[in-house]
């Protein structure tokens, strides 16, 4: 039971990291956050290190469509499906 709790926590934490990554990219794209800000550069680099190992293989099969990257959405849906298979109740 403890192992299931840890796995669930890790899945939910990774989903949160993906959401933070998406929001940060939007804030930079809409020039709300200056991408040359030291804190923004460090946070973006950290998020990139955490998400790229999963994003890059998926991007090979699902390229951006109309300039919109659906990779984070696909990964989140996949993690939710994985969680529902592992924890059916």
C-alpha cells in the first residue's frame, strides 16, 4: 500500500511539473516573464531537464500542429491512464 502511495505521489508531482512547464512557457511567450531574468532562466532549465526525457521521444511521433505543442497534454493523459490502471479504485 505504501508503494502505491509513493507511485501516485510521483505521478501527480510529475503532472504538476508539466503544468508548471507549460505555464512558464506561456508566460515567456506572452512576454509576461522576461526570459533573460536569472530566476526564469534557472527555472526553465530545471523544467527542461525534468520534462525533456519524456517529451523528446513523444515529439518524434507527435510534432507541433499549427505551432501548438500537444506533447504535454498527451503525456498528462498517458500518466492519468497509467494511474487509473495501477490504482483502479
